[in-house]
C-alpha cells in the first residue's frame, strides 16, 4: 500500500507528523487537529471556539484530499475538561452542525490530562473514506 501526504494549501508545515495521510485504497487518516489556525495560532482560548477551529481543520484536510464532510467515517475526541464539554452540549451541537452538517460518523471521546500544545483544550482526529484513486 502506498500513501500520499495531505497538507492543505497555505497551512504552516507540520513538524514531525502529517496532517493527513491518504492511502491508495481511499482511506484518509487525519492527524489530531487542535483549535489553532493554518498558521498555528490560537485565536480562541474558549472550548467552543477551539472546537469549531479543530472541526474546520479536519474538514480542510478532508477537502484537500478531494472529499467532503460526508466522507468522514470516524472522529475521536480528546478533551481535557469533561465538565465544560457536558455543560456546553447545546453549543457543541450547534457548532458541529454548522461545520459538518447533519453527518454523524462513529465517534469516541476520551477525557485526557493534557495535550502537547499547552493552549489546546481539545484535539480531534478523524478517518474518512474518499474512494480509490483513479
């Protein structure tokens, strides 16, 4: 099996990892995305703002590989504050639907002690199926 690195146009280079890896069978593996922008700047220090940016980052990688939100098959969420996540469920749902629509892939959530980037409040990784290359 061969793979192709997926890097959205205009994004700062990933250091030591790939934002996306597209296998020749059409499976796209999206590395954990956090709430920073394409230039690796945190514009929000709020859970909902970072969640929206992380979902937009995932969608950017999927689109760079030729897919859409509907191609996402799995999301794994890593959240550092369960209480905040639970308290803001309405906002979470609103933002999720605004970014990814009414497409709900298989999902898991883990509560973690921390993330590599100190400012990050959550990280989300994804798998998508784009389809085999022509």
